[in-house]
C-alpha cells in the first residue's frame, strides 16, 4: 500500500490524548503544565496500556506506561488498579478511616482519583467489584497497621506495586464462582506486564520502574541545547546489577541456567514484572490451578509448560526500583515510554526532538551525513527538506505523536521520511510485529515558573 500523508496522520493520531492542568484565577499552581500521550499498536490487540490520574485526597499526579506480554490481560488490570493502590498507600490514616466508614454505612465514597482517559482506554466493569474488594482489604490492613507516621512516597510506591502483584496472584489461586471472572483472573495472572510510573508532587518527582519501560528527563542547558537524564534502569540481561541480584537470590548450582540467551530461564526478557505466575508459583501450585481452572486455560500453551531449570521459585518480582529527583527550572519535560520507543531511538535524540517540538525552535545543527558521500544535489535536497520540516514541525498538536512519527519514520539522516512512514504503517499485522513493537508514550511538561518558585521556598 502507499498511504497518503492524511492517511498516515489519521493512523498516528487515532490514540492521541492531551490534558492541560487547569489554572486557578489565571494562576497555575501545579508543577505540571499538562501532558500528551499516544499509542501506536504493532500487536492486535495492542498489549501496551497507559494511565494518568490526579490524586484528589493527597497532592500529586500519577502517570504510567505498562507493557504486556503473553497477551494484554495483565497490562490491562495493572493499568486500572495500580494507581488506586498507590493512592491508598499515600492516604493519611483519618482519610482511610473516613473511606472505610463510608463503605460500612453504604454512603457515597470520597473519590480518590480523577482519571484522564482516552475513550479507547478500557476499564473492565465485570471485575470492578472483585478489584474493589481486594483494594478494600488492603486499606483495612493499612488502618490496622496505623503507625501514625506519614507515608514516605518511595515506600508507598514499593508497597503498592508488591501488594497489587500479590493480589493478582491470590485472586487467581482462589478463583471465582463466576466462570467469566474466573477465566479473567487466571488470564491476568498467567500473562505479564512491566510498569513505569511517575508521581509528581511540587518539585518531588518519583519514578517507580519494574521491567524495561523507561523514564527520561528532558533538560534544557544554558546554551539552549537539550540533554537527557535517565530516571529508570532497565531490568533485563543488559543490567549487570540485575543479573547479580538474581544470582544472589538463587543457589550457586543454578548460576548457569538463570539467564540464557539474555532471557530469564531462557524465556522472559524483563527480569521484573507483574503477573507471570509461571515464574513465581511452585510447580504444584501451577498444576493445581491449571487443572481446576476452566477448559480455555488448558488450551493456552503458555499455561501448560513449566519453565526449564525451575528449582527455586520465585524467579521474578514486581518490586519496583524507585528514583527520586528534585525538579529544577531547567527540567522541562518527562518522557515515559515502553521499550518500543527505546528500541528505535536514542534518549539523546528523544530529548532533542521533544525539546525542539515544545519550544518550537530548531537548534540548527550542522547537517550530519554520517560517513555518507553526498553530492551537492543531495545536499540541496536535505537543506530544502530541513526548511520544509521547520514549517511542518507544528503539524502535530501532540508531542507524543511527534515522537512516534520520528520513531517509525526516521531515515539515516534523522529526518522523517514519508515513504518509510507509509511503508511501516501499512505493514499487515503479522509483519508489523517483526519490524516494531507496540509504542506507548507520555510526555509530561513541567511549569518552570512554579518549579522555580517552589525551589526558592524550600
């Protein structure tokens, strides 16, 4: 197929979403100006998810990207549930009591989150009661544990991730008399998902990461150029600390079989994830649950096999690594994205492309033709193209869309090549997967004035 530019645009813009933080009396009191997000599927259905919400009972905004594998069920569940667990973990004791008393007496609940959702972001209504009951059990325990101390954000994030993963595992072991729900909780537990979540409150930015999605800060240097600061580390075979951690947690006799072909037990790319009970439960438990589960579960190849060299589970954890960063006026934006983006683009290029897009200035870099022999004619072509690009830079109303356009359509000169974009976007489903992964991106823009003012107060 050859797609025309309008067709390309309609594919790229199908899932875009933007949110501007409202101003009060012409004053924006939030350190976040707003965010842009977008998704481009390679899988059908897409296995990535995204979430964004404002915490109503505490201050702060939550944003996250989730990358599913072995289906989208786990990513879906985590995208709708994790922020509630985080919000509840951050609530003061008296608010938890108010909420519990309201449920007890059947009164209306205090809303905890204000969601910022695209119409395509689905919520599973059938499971909402089950999900609510698990969450309620969690806050009841938090009430009983009341230590009277204010919760540390880092601790709250770690507890929320671990607790949700634990609940996903428990719900699957207990099962559900409703056969639809029973199959749902099992699909959630047997599939998996990585998560990269940011919590922004004033100048405090926390990133909690489990797996290989990434968070990156875009910083504007004094000379106007852009640089990237990593706010997460990939949990995979390329991360030596992660490989060491695994070895420490298992007997020496397993050293050779833990990581094979850069995968956990030779199978899984990320070394941390939600769900994936194949890498967490004992063999007996796996067999018992699969045998007593619905027949559809038995037809799923993934649930039948036991990973090779499976001796001392769990091999996988959902515990996140949390990085705290104090925002500075030069920190202009945050990019959260699934690995589909980072496989195609270097973080330095991501910082420059988003930075130039948001400020609308192209730092005219000398044209790099990296080792290619270029004729004057081609050089002229590149320059004309650059001029056209400056006028077309504003065709995207959304920074995440702008980034996806580059991720999929960049040529060797680092400019978007329409023909390449058209080819990549018209690949049939079964082929698309071979050329690229699902891409999900959230670009959060910071309010430098508010950040500067907060900074001087502290």
